[in-house]
């Protein structure tokens, strides 16, 4: 027993540290009692209700998140229970992410350094505050790091089981966060030849299952709303954010989502009609307003890289503490600069490792591509705080740990990685 405790001492300390830190912040700020249910949160709860009570797809939220968070509905649970269940899942996912991060870091640095780098991840406030919301980011981050964990194991021993698990989870995440769609497809196609060679391998069932769920999503959307589509959220997001801001630049107006008349206009139509309107608007602006469209996109990119956590915007001083407003301001400042530092580090380290490791370390190469992909697609939307970027924070830490090691051990700028 003592040997086991010593063997896993770092993991045990990380779990205990995470729980104590999370409990402390919750008690200090009373996060779990704020009861701020955002529109997106209720959308995810609603999608679970649709699936488990009516066997119906949701117009904005694919079935992946609904399957996971709506499980209590099988036992006639209340909506309140769904929110509490999602909190438990988020806490477990956050802890799970930190443990897998520690495991992956040990491939590049010593156990002790991996432990401290993981503690750095646990200190990221934006990733903590979003735990208390029924949103995809925490579960999605966990599933993505599980995917990369299996990908790393595949590159080490070439067992198809690990590749199948990795690809299947990447594909499944499309049903949680549709924005990952193109990256997941690229990874799937990259390993296409290997997948075809193993089409009779029993392990391929995991990939088939994910593909079946994706097909189910498209078929249900066609039946329920009229289009073979993953979701309608992409069209609405473009029209209400990127497209709206581009039009504001054109007319010299100030963009504000609270007073966005385009959003109110779009709400009048059915979801297939909204898609058609958004598509026509995009093509029109691409022809007649391309400069402002590009300006809007760059503006969104920069905003997503520098804004603080949106989770604390509506916190109230429930316990009437004198320190609360100063604490809220401090937290806002910390999350803002954590986002800026990790986003900038992620951007430059990703470019560096794409150029240096595309032949020598496919794991680092795919992590770098994932970070750059996430930053790139975030430009479609804005006004979301750090939500777009917290999903790649653990992977920035991995790249930084590798960079730190290389910097100390060799003049890596002049050499390829081994």
C-alpha cells in the first residue's frame, strides 16, 4: 500500500490540490450559488431534454453533449438535477484533464517538473470558473486530451486499438463542439490508409460507432428541421457576430450584441431559412464588403486572445463581503492576462513546432495544428471571453514544457527534434 502511494504520490497530490483549490474558490466567491444560467447553458439542457424525453434533435446543439449530460433524464430527473450532474461531470473532467496532462508531460520533462507544470494548469482561473456552467468546454477539453493520449500511445507501439480510440473520440467531439469538425476530418483522412488496412480489425468498431452517431445526427436534423446538417449554429454565429460586425464597420456603427438588429431580424425565420439568409449574406459581403469582413475577423481573433473569463461577468456579492468587488476586479485581471499569455504562447509555439516536428514528432505536430486551428476558427465569433481558447490551454503547457527542455539541453533552433 505504501509503495502504491509513493508511486502515485504526484497524482494523489494533484487530485487533492485540485479539489481543495476548487472548494476554496467556490467558498470565497460563492460561484455555485450565483445561479447565472446563460442562454447557451439552457440550450444544452434543452437539447438533453429533447433527446431523452422526445427523441428529437436540437436545432443548435448536437446530440453528443445531450447524451452525456442528460443521462439523469432516464430516471425522470428534474432540470435542476441536470445542472448539478453537469457540475459533477465538469469537476471530474477537469481533474481528469490535469492527470492526463501530467502523464503526457512526463514524456518530455521529469516527474517533478511535470507536477509543477500541471499545477500551473490547475491555477488557470478561466478553466475553473467555467466548470460551474452547463457548457461544453470542460468535457470537450478532457475528451480532446484523451484523444491525444491515445494518439501518443499509438505512435509509441503502433497498436491499432489506440489509433481507433483516438480517432473515434475526435469524431465524437464533433457532436459536442461542431467547430472541431474540420480538424477531426483532417485527422481522420490523415490516418485513412491505416484505417482502411484495418477495416476488419475488431478495434475499428469504435470508429464505426462515432461515424454512426454522426450519421444519426444528420438524419435526425433532416427529419426534424428539413436539412442534412450537423447544426444550424454555424450560420447563426456567422450572421450575428462576424457578419454583423463587418456591416457595422461598413456603416460606421458600434457593434453590440445586445442591440444587434440583424440578430433580431434573423430570429423571425425558420432554421433552414436562417441558413439560407446567412449563406447569401456571406457571399454578398465576400463580394461587396470583403475588407470589412476581414477586419471583423481579425478584430474577433484579437478579442478572443485578450479578453477575460466571461464566467465572472454577472457575479453578485451574495454574502455582502467588503472584499468582493475588489476580488472580482482582480479575478477579471488575472483571467485576462492568463488568456493573453497562453494564447500568444500557443500561437508562436505552435508555428515553431509545426515547422520543427512535422517529420520527427507527429504528436507535437498534431497538438500544434489543433491549437492553431482553434485560434483560427475563433474569429467567426466574439463577445465570449476566453471560452474559445481555454480548450487548448493544457496543450500550450505541453509545448512550453517541451520548449523549456529543449532550451536547456540543446541548441534546438539549429537541429531537428528527435
